[in-house]
């Protein structure tokens, strides 16, 4: 039995698991598009592709069921033999450090039964899909080819959700083993030493410090830009004012050309006005 379990568990090794996920996504997308009305302008081809995609999905799910069922069946047998024992014992009969072993016996049994039913219903569904292979036959036996698929899918959803709820109850009651007081999500949220080698960040704290420093620098830069803009506006306004005064003085000088020197601006006044304008605008005025 252990040899069979080792062989079937090797079917879920990382490369095969990644390939399995990719195939499920691709075939699931194809099935979804045709189910939503993707048109090939040929009803016969559309029916064939819809049938091929659902058949491929069933084969992939059956592959996963074959890989998981031997271990799940062994766990069910071991758990059945443990009835009457205290919570907190693993399936080998030893004190466990895993929180799922502290779930009450009847709830653990409910979880493992659902996991086994997930595989069993998938085998039944695959059998009907093999019998009613074509699209026309599947349409004539809708209940047979869809009922057990839905039941298998339902069991696969119920088991992990129910296990998570039971684990949370154990944590709230303070019965969790050491190191399991927090859920994986809570541990993730409270950690401050995250290491992301893929992106070259040493730790979460380091990333936060760098982000704060960058935001602070951007804020200071914006403030400096605003202050520079205000200084520029004041300088330009002063330059325009002085230039206007200089221009008025020049006009008055030209209007009084040839008249008495008492009505004309003095050379000292013109030089002073010119100096103020040049100082305001930062450049020399043409003579």
C-alpha cells in the first residue's frame, strides 16, 4: 500500500503539478468561451470543441483523483481505527504538532469522507463521460454526465472550507498546539521579516524604509519646486513693475524733449530706475 501511495504521490511532483495547473487553465478557458457562445460559424465544429474541452477537463480531474485517492483512503482507514482516542493525535497515533489533528474526531471524519467522495464521484463521472463520449450522447444523458461532476466539485470545496472553520474554532478556544496559534494568513500579516529574493528586497522593513525615504524625498522636491515657482513669480512681478516704471520715465523724457530741464527727469533718476530694473530681472537692459 505504501508503494502505491508513493507512486501516486509522485504524480503530484512540482513539474507535473505546474503542468497540470496550466492545462486546467487552458482547457477551462476554452470550455468557458464555447459555453458562452464562441462562434466558429460551424455548429458541428463548435459542438466538437465544446465536447473535447469538457472531456479534457474530466481527464485532468481524474488524474488528480487517481493521485490523491490512495493516500486519502489510507487516512480514512487510520482515522477509523483511532475512534475513541483523544484529539491531538496524528494518524500514526503520536502526539501531533499540526492543528488539523486537534479538530474533533467527528469533524475530522467528515473532512476525510468528503475528500474521498471527491475522488469517488470523479471516477463515476469519468465513467459516464467515457460511455457517452460524443456531444450528442452527452446531451441525451445530461444528468449522468453532469450530476457526479457537480457532486465531486462540491465535496472538493466543502472539505477545505470546513477544515479552515474548525481550525479557527480551535484557535479561538486556545487549544491550538504551540506555533499554530495564528492562521497562515495572520502569520503572514504580522511578519516583518519577509524575504523576497526574486525582486532583490532583503526584508519587508527595508522595503518600507526605502519607500518612506522615496516618498519623503518626493515631498521635499515638490515643496522646493513650489517655493522656487513662488520666488520666480515674485521676481518676474517685481521686474515687470520696475520695467514699467522705467518705460514710463523714458516716455516722459521723450515727451519733454526740447522743453525746460525742470520738467525732464534727471539723469540720476533714470540711472536709479535702470539699476532697479536690471537687478529685478537679473540682466542688463539695452542702452
